[in-house]
C-alpha cells in the first residue's frame, strides 16, 4: 500500500465547509481530497436560497438566533445558535470580499429575501436562486490560488486511520483503483449529507453518508441522526436528483395549490406557505397521498420575470416541459438536508482526537429537529472556518496508525434497493412497522455487501428514528404524533445492537 505523509491538515470534501476549512488552516498546509471535480458532487454549489444573516437595519443576531432556536423544535443548542448568528454577518461580508456577487439594494446594502420561519427578510441571495453556485465559484478560485492548499481530484475516502489510542491519524483514500494511506496531524471531514441514501433527493446522488458512517465505525459520537429535512418543493418532473424550487419563491408570494387550483396550506398552518419546512412538506405529502396533487403557482408572483429572477428554477422547469411563467410547477417533498451528524464542539472537534468535522456531516447543535431556511451555507462558512483554524493548531503526535482495511463500497443495485427502502420507510411520514422493515432490509444488504459506510449511515437514521417514539420537527411518526420532553439523541455505533433504550441527553 502506498503511503503519504502530509505535514498539516487533510480535508475530505470540497464543498463550502471543506474549502473554507482549508483556507482557514493557512499558513499550515492543507491537502483537500475530493472524488469528483471541484463544484461537482457537493450540495453547496446547488444551494439556491442564499445565506441567512442579520445584515439589515431592524434585524439583529439575537433575532436570527431566536428564529433558529424556534425552528429547531426544542433541540437547538442556544449557545451554538448565538455563535452562528453573531458570526454570520462577517461570514457573508468575507465571501462578498472574495467576489461573491450578492444582490444589492440601491444604497449598496445586501438585498435580502424572506424565507419560512424567519421573522425578518435576512437571506442574502445571488440572482434569486444562484447563491450556492456563485459562492462556490469564488471560494474555489481562492482555494486554488492559496499557496498552502493542494487539491487532489479523483480521490475517494475509503477509511480512517487510527493509532493504538484511537486517535485519528489520517485517511485511506482510493485513487485510480489504488488505496493510499495518508497520515496527517489533523483530519477534517466535510463529506456532506445523506441525500443519496434516498430515492427522491435534491442533493447530489454521490452523498451517501460515507463520512458519517466511517466516523461512527471509528467510534465517534453521533448526534440526532434520525432528523432528516425534506424540502417541500422539489420539482416533480422525474429527474434524479430532483431539481429544487427555492423557498424564496414562496417568500416572493408564490402559493401552493392542488390539482383543483385550491390553496391548501391554510388548512395545515396559520402561516400557510411560509410555515416551517416540515409542516409544508407533510401538507404536500398529504395532498398527494389523497390524490389531489400539489403545485407551486408563481404565475402571479413572478410570471414573466422568471428567467431573470430565478434562472435555475426556470431552466429546470422548461427542461421538464413546464413553463413556470404561465403554469403551476408540480412539486413533491424530497430529502434535502441531514440535521444530524458527527458531534462536534464550536471548533469542529469530534469526540475522537485528531478528527474534526464541518458542514452537513457535522452535528454542531444549530439545527435541532428542523433546520431554519438558509442556515446551511452559513453554518458551512462559520464552522468550516472554525474547524480549519483549530485543526491547523494540532501537533502531529508521531504515533503509527494501525493497519486498516478499506471499507466496502455498496454496489449500484444494492444502493438502489436501499434508496427505495429509505424513501418508503424513513421519509416524510414514518411508523414502527416501516422502520423495522427498513432495518431488516439494511441487515440483509449488510449480510450480502459488508459494512459499507452508506449502510452504517442508513442504520443510524433508521434505528434512531425507531427509538424516538414522538413527532418533532423533521421526524414525524404517524404512530406517535405526540411531542415528548425535548431530548437530543447521542449515540455511538456500539450502542446500536442494543437497539433500545438509547443514551439520550437532555438539551
């Protein structure tokens, strides 16, 4: 096996969290590993709405933090929410200084949209729905120009290296069919979410929870894996992944109607179209299950301005045979974001020495049971920078990693089976019978394919969803609709065979 020694920080993942961590690690050397070309295979580049931050008069970080806590349905860590909101404005300004072309008002301020569960219009955007792509373009340019950063494209994570004390000493990576052992003083996982585990998702299909699964296998503490956010308005035109109709459309006045043209959201929540995402997703799911269908009608709110104001949505609709200027857009809930992940502190440190995590694969405590709209890019920028700075201070202990075997890769047909089962049984609406059926399917796939990281990630979601016998935020149990006292899930992989009870810790 080829061995490389990196004198610095290894960052796995090249989305906003990963590249921000690499930039922040300077002048310490940072080696970024990504299995796909830059700006491909990461949710950051696909994000439409923008970045939430208190940038306008009449708004304040305290209000943003309060909205974050409220949306999280009792499970948000208030101190982490305050930190995110306080450092948010500077994170947006830092990206603007790099060249991110945020929309501006006539007086030069940031133009900001209103999105669901925000008490103020505070989402900084780029051409309506181009924020993620524009931000990633400027961050990528900055990373490639930084003398301390080396990017290796086509390198896939296949394992974590640990020494005899359990400290993470680097990674196993695969490149051109060969396994390479890379040792480093610190490792930052920025491997994204679990959308690729679901049959209907708005995220890149490559994101199958590998970082989460490998960290759990190494013994890291995992937080809240059962909480998956389903975006209510994926564009239902038969594409995989499903394109997204940004929430900003509803902020601009677009309405949800059924096949009969009836607005239905007021029947489910007093805030109607601007209700929290989990409420809107379940309402659309219910309308579709009842055979009434669900459509986002922006013909009056946006109409002829679609090509200029929401070019990504417009292009996706037109490619699917829908002209959103004159037709309602067919929509369906789709897996969009994983609130759970590898537990970290405010500096990105996990419970394993030498291992850091940032972005969607991490569980910082800022999202709780239901992520507030447009807090994801913000979290990646704020906590990615914090993780990179902290990782750069790690001293190489000089210990030798134990021999490691690369994790198995789930074959395509097995992944197809898993995706169908996850959408069916761990989706918008769940119950014990479905979750038990899903766990049985995961057992069968693991027996046939080995402990692939995707299966470990799926098991964490399914088993913790079965253990949480209540409905909260993005986790809705049809057989347990009541809400219990708020308690976060903290679990290790070693806890899972016992199935129940889990170790819950009160917030």
